C-alpha cells in the first residue's frame, strides 16, 4: 500500500503524541528544577567546527527563516493532501531548501556528498529488505513461523497478538533495530493475526505507533549516537533514565489509538 494511506489515519495519534511530548517536557522541567537530575555547572565547550560559519546561511536572516517555515509547512501540506508522490515532494523540498539555505554550489555538493552515503545505505537496505521478505513469504518460511507462534499463544489471546507485541515494542526495538523489527518481526505478526481475521494494516499501525518512540533509545539507531555526541552523554545513562518515560508513552499511545478508533479492538 502507499505510505500516505498508512500514515493518514495516524495523524490524530500524532496530534495526541504532540500533547504527550509537551507534558513530558513539562514534567522533565519540574524534575530538573527540583534537583533530581544531575546538572553540571561547567561552561559549554565550543569546538571550531561548531563555531565555524556556514557559508550562505545567516541565522539572523528573518526572510530565510520565514522561507524555511513556509517550505516545511508546504511539504507537510502536500503530504497530507496526497496530491503528489511523497518521494517527489521530499525531493522538491530538498532542492528548494538547498538553494535557499546554501546558495553556494560547491557547498551544496559538499553537503550532498556528506549525507549521500547514509542515503545510499538506506536505499540498499530497502532493496535487501525486499529480497528478505520475498524469500520469507514465497518459500513458506513466514507461514511456518506464524504457525509456530500461533501454537504457542493461547487461543484466547490470539486475536490480541499485535497488542502483546506492541506492549514490548520498546525493548524489542532496542534489541532488533528498525530493520529487523519491520522486515522480520512485523511480517510474522501479520501472519499470526491473519489467522484471526485481523487486517495487516491494523497490525502495522499498532506496531508502528508502539515502536516509534523506542527508536530514541535504541543502540541500533545511528541518530541516537548523533544526539548523544552533541549532548556529550553516555548511551547507558540515556537508556537507564529514558526507558521508563519512553515505554510509558509507547503503551499510552496505543491506548489512545484504541480509544479514538485508529486501532479497533
């Protein structure tokens, strides 16, 4: 199915999760003020790389900032309206964003080369995932795995398999990573739930909502290490502190999705 078709029903859940984000931020601020969080008085360290100016980008340019806001809102609006293929919308947004923020052609090429490796890695991953899921499906391996799980899960709990997996989505994503979670585990859960008449789309929505917040503490997600490096934090400390909050938000998001009808019981 088209990614937009999967995403559109999840927009109300995203709105609720935005509210949850603000609530968690408020609570974290209260905890910080009470001194329950260890804070250092050391001045921030600035590196030459951080202080180096970005040619063609003026942080104080109100016009450029306004254009970026309009561009971001425009991209989101086109995705919601589903007027154009999502890939085309993102490519056009990137092209306009580069021209606006980095007018210098050499700097544009430098940035494209800098992030191109990660982009190509994702392309290769998607192709590999297609081969992986194709082999699982067409050789009967997926059906066999699903049948084994069905045999283990009590018949009374079978229709709720996707909810059971969703409840443990946060620790699972920490162990499996996004690729194995979606390309390995999700098809199996879909196969199990299909035996009880539950549509694949419902299963995908459930695990997508439950897993999404867990990415922020997964040691298999490169963006986590990027954020930790910027904040000068250790992964272990981050997981230890964040997992109760992240897991609670994950389960609460599923409950909200059920209440507002995005995921039927």
